[in-house]
C-alpha cells in the first residue's frame, strides 16, 4: 500500500533571502557583546558586514592539488555559484618534524587563502588540529605520538600544550597576513576540533573537559572570527556554534547549541569516500538538490555542498515559500494561496515571492559525463627499466629487537614498507609438515622461498596468514615485508594503534608448535628503491614518455599493474592496488587524475527542463549517438537502460541536431520528442536521457 502524500503548512516570521536588512530589519547580535564585528549572527542567519547572507560553500584542500591547479578550481567553484571555500589545515605536512615548519609550494596556505579572497569568495578555515579527512592519523604528525604520557584529543596536559602551540602558530600566521574578515581578509569562520562526538564517550569526564577547553582556547587565541565545531551534539561550549555533517541535515540535525545561533551544514556528503576494496559510489544531483533545498527551508543558512514551509515578514510585504513533498514515490498537486502547484515525488519547490516557482529539486537538469580516456598517439612509453629489490636477511639488517617492532613506530610515517627478519635452527629430527601462521594488523609478504601474501580490510583489519612452508635442517631465514595503505584516521586513543606482525608461530614440527614471536628480529625501514629515489630522473629506473597532445588532463590507467605507488617526474601521485577487487569484481580505482531578479521583479526560470546541452572538448565532434530515451530510463551516463515510454522519434531528433557537431542543444519540447505527437503514457514524468561519443 502506498502511503498518502503528507504536507505540513507552517508559517514563520522570518525571511530567507539575502540583504533582508534593506528596509530596517535590524539583526540581533549574538551574546558576546561584539555587535560591531564584521561577522555576527542570530538564530536566523549569519550576518556579514551588516547583511544577512546565504552561504553556499565547497571544500577544496590545497595539499590535495597543485598550486597551478588552484586558480582553475577556485574559478570553477565561483562559476558554480559558491561564495565560500572551506579547507582543513594539515598539521603533519606543515610540521613534519617538531619545530620545523613547511608552508612552501603545494603547502602554501597563505597563498591559497589570498587567491580565494582575490576571487571575491569567503573562507572557512578548519584548523582542527585533528581533521580526520581520510588523511594519515587524522593530520597528527608522527612525532606527536612520541611525546611522553600523551593522550590524543583528551584533557591531557602534553596534548593540550602541543595542540595550543600549533593552533597559535597558524592563527598568528593568518593575523600577520591580515586574512581574517575583521582585518579585511576572506576568513569569516574557523573550526576547532572535528566530529569529536564520535570519540568523546571513550574519554568520559576528560572528554567533556577537553571539548570545553578546546573551544575556550580557540576563542582566546582570536575572537575576531566566528568559531564552529562540527557534529558536536553534546557539550559544545557556548563560545562556538555546533554544526551538522551528513547527507540529510534537514532531517538529522537537532539544531545548533543555542536558540540564537544559525543552522550551518559544514559537510554535505556528496558521495561516500572509498577505500580499497569498495565498489563505486555516487549520489544523484537530484537527491543533493532536495537535501539542500530542504535544509534552507528549515532555516539553514550555510551549506557546504519536505509539507510546506513559508517564510513571511510582518505585514506580508516580502514572502518566500518552500513547497515540499516528502513522499519518495508519489507526486502530488497541492493548492497554495489559491494556486495549484505540481510537486514531483521527493522534491522541494522554491517560490521566492510565494507565487512563482523558480526551482524544483527534481528538475535540476543534471547532466552527467562519463570519464573516458583516449589513447595518446604521441606519448608512447620508451622502454621500462626494472629494479629488483633485494631481500634482506636476518644478519644484513642492523635494527634489532627481541620481537617485531610495531610498524608505525618503526617507520615513523616515512614509508609504507618495513622489512622484518629472524633466523631459526631446525633439527633434522624435528622436520615434519610445518605450517607458518602469522597474526598481523596489516599486509605481509614472506620471502626466500616465496610463501604468500595476505591483507586485512577496512572492516576486518586483523588477519592471519597461514601457509605451508618447507624448512631445511639447520638455519632457516624468515623475511617478511609488511606494508600499510595509510594509517588509521579516526576513533579514540589513536596514539595506541598497532600495525605490523604480532604472533608468529611454526606449527607441525615433530616437537610441537614453536612460537618465534620473541626469537630476536632485525628490521629495515623502507625499500632500497625508495632510498635510491629510483622514481626520479636521476634514479633512472623508470619509463619515459612524451607529453600527450592537446590540453586535456592526462590519465594513467593502471589495470596491468598489481600494487604500489605511481611517480611521475618525481611527484608521488598516490597508491594503486589493482589486484584487490571490489564486490563487483573490479578494482576500486583504475585511473589516477539561482534565483534571478530583474527590474526588482521575480523572474520565472522554472520550467522542469528547458533543454539538454552537449559539448565535446577541444575540436572534437559528436560522432555517434549511443543512447536516447524520452521516458523512464534507468542508470547514468555509460550505463543507461531503456524504461517505459521510450520514443524512437527522440533518437531521430538528437541525431539531426547533434551528429557531426562540436556541440548541440536539444530543446525539451514534448511535441517534437513524442512519436506522432501522441503520448502513450501521459501519467509518467518524462526524462530525457542522451549519451553521445565525441571523436
């Protein structure tokens, strides 16, 4: 049985448009007594330079791109309608060695923020210092782990000392460069900590004390900026604003930590991050649009990328309405202020004048392009050179310990790789059918006579490798290559995390099981190829290719490889792991690379879909129309399938308008897209899906 469509009519004395103070509606300043600040707020919105603002934000992380890429990324963000850029500050890249700082090249935070400001955009600086962010140890540098008696993210004197010292260094740098809004710069908000509620319970009272200290510490360092804490549902200090992270904050967010604070959505998860072994993940543009519109309908004021809600100013002079259909399957027509409005299932319509529909979240005209690579004709590889890594033995490695050292402590985050070796003596009488089971917390190779390879996963991090071995009478050398694919980045007590081999047993000997976990082990950090920098031009153990033709991004398809790192011109592009297949039997990653107001009148720009626009890059032309449907097609670009009400006429229209051209526009005209002008299923909402190939 289909549930009936449900609506809620709610009138609020508030206005969700920018510049609402134009006719004397003065904002109520927040309670810290600084009404003269450049950035203030109340329960309705943020107020910048005296003007109420809706903030549309996107995250760009400077070290995850290059300096040369920043201008284009910022330009695209602005052209996409953003007025705010959000970034983390990455402690471990800026202070890799205690007291030694690096803000050069891709780590030039000041240059990045100034570039954003020069483009007329604001900045949210997520200081952390814990950032999570799918980043090694959540951004904490390795040396922090070696501070005596330290407990990360707790009311712990050693940790708080270093956290404050680092935070003060970053804040002082921003002040020196006059980057805060009250200095004329673009930074309007800053964040301390990050999703602490996920770990707070483990620290009990020290967690409550710590989060209050963190907020007070940040405000004490600089109170000319608005401080926030994301996902801090409990115990957020009054000096900060608690914000929402998630996919549907209109439904999941209980609100900020106080009635006079605005609702801010600092992380709108556009897709699920993937670890090796995960299948592809994508969130539809329609679902994103629905979630964002609904959040603003419920008094949201910032989104970092259901029922009816009306915002009306006293006297009815200015009115904005949101018409929300929360039913995920059934469309409906509703009456509002004497007019009828069609609401597609699971959608929000925006009426900035309580009359004219200018936007509906199910009509976002989402055009998806599949990522296709064309084999370069000029960039042929000119000969691979191979380096064969030597396998160290127990006697050839100088770092010694009774048992295998913990991997992270051993490598100090300077390499993914570490060698472990030991030697055991086997009497001839003891030889039977030996088996070597190892318990470990990462991946492992064993060498000499190759035994095997094994690994855990993001879910099951520990695993046991159990393989038969052939020993000889006398001394036997056992060598293991352990590796990580990054380090844990979330949870409590990260300073205690363990990686590497734990228990090593030899089973099946005539005398029984032999535990060699404390047999005396030697170690080596990293591979010889890393130390020799074979990935550089000077190292010369690589392949050369000429720069490909054209100006498009260059992609490397790694499907013929197994596992490792990619280096191009001495720059590390990241890890690949092609041999680890996801549930769909494919590697997780194969390639590495508004409202309008005119003449003071609302202009109607809503017409579910006006046209589809297709363009080929550079001088390419549309050489083939691969798929056309006008009905209920399923899937996305690259994987469409026909649904109801398909129309061959639509295919003819697309071919006539597009074939042989660099670009084309397909008007959304029902009469021309329906065969014979007759709609065989008028009750079905039509979707125009087109897939073409550029040549």
